[in-house]
C-alpha cells in the first residue's frame, strides 16, 4: 500500500511540474508578445513622423535662382 501511495505522489508531482512548465512557457510567450508590440509601436511612430516630414515643402536655399 505504501508503494502505491508513493507512486501516486510521484504521479501528482509530475503533473505539477508539467503544469509549471506550461505556465513558464506562457510567461515567455507573453513577454515576447509585449516586446513585439513595443517594437511595432516604435516602427509605427517612426513611420508617422517620416510621413509628416514628407508632407513639408523642401527647404529652399537662399542662393537658388
């Protein structure tokens, strides 16, 4: 009977470790998504600034004829 209880405890511990590993994978994915989201916001900001400046007229040289 003691051997059966020990096997059940080992089985429960392995399930616990499996669940913890899934949680760690989830945290890693969540972190990666946050990084990607930040990078996309930076790219979007750079594009909007670039688009704004492309709408401005080109500066004229005071020496141009």
